[in-house]
C-alpha cells in the first residue's frame, strides 16, 4: 500500500487536480495525507473531505525553504493513528503529475532497500561541499551533531523520497522529540527535509538507494 505525504499551502483547485492526477494514474487504493503549510488554517480541509484525503492536524504555517518538519509531523501522525501503509512517498505542491506504474516500480526499487531517493549524497566535511543546504547544515553542525550522534550526515532532493513503513518506525523511535522540537524552533538550516530524514534512516541501519 502506497501512501503519499502531500505538502501544499495555497490554490485548492490545483490541490484537487493534483489529488485527481495521483488517483487516476496510481489507483484509488493509494492513501494521501495533506500537510497544510499555509497561513490559512482551513486550507485544504474541504478538498480533503470531498476527495477522501487525510488531513494532518499537526499542520502549521511553513516558510519557503523551511519545510523540514512537515515529514516528521506526517510520519508521527500516521503512527499515532495506526494508519496502515507499506511505503510513504513525499510530494510537494508543484508535483502535479505522478505517472502510472509507480507502486510496482517502487516495489522493484525497494527490493533489498529501506528507502529510495532521487539523489544520495554523503557529507563528511564542510570544506568539501558546494551544496547550499549542506553548507547551512555545517554552519549549525555543533548543534545538530549531538542530535544525530554522528560525525557526518547525508543529503538528497526532497520530492519523491520514499521510505518503508518499517524504517519510519525505527526513525521515530530514534528521534529525541524534545530535542528535535528545540532544534526545529531555532534552526536556520535551508531545506532541512533534504538531510534530516535520510540521515536518520541511515543511522538506523536503513539501506538507501539512489534512483
């Protein structure tokens, strides 16, 4: 069972079209959960009701480039509510089309792996990276290093990161929730969602693959 975590913040007509596209090309059995990152607390609620989409109540306003907590909020809400799924695929509001065959393709890609990502990079030292999100993480590494309990971290590109449910359970068990909340409140790391989840997955023993 494939579940899409959909981050959106405006334009309910576009949101509804995105949901219709996902269902048309991937089947009506797929699950979708909306994270409302906009300032309007009612955004998407009507669409979710009419389109049979779950709404994440942990949603909150997020700024561009500072959407790092949305995956965590969705993951923990799905777990709190014992939602059944096999794979969680992350989408942004600008991904309007996901072609047919994705679920079967993911089953093949995930054979022997816990997550698949469009990019898989290993960050070992600040002087060796020219990747903008990575450079912002290195600037705060003294604060994030104790959270990861690691001397290095990993990176990817955000849309269509896909994680098995099993590795998500391990990730949530590893995360120090109070420490993470403090870091999320104060961090200036850009595109944190391209680092925190893949790093946590690998540190949990997850086998990750670039596609």
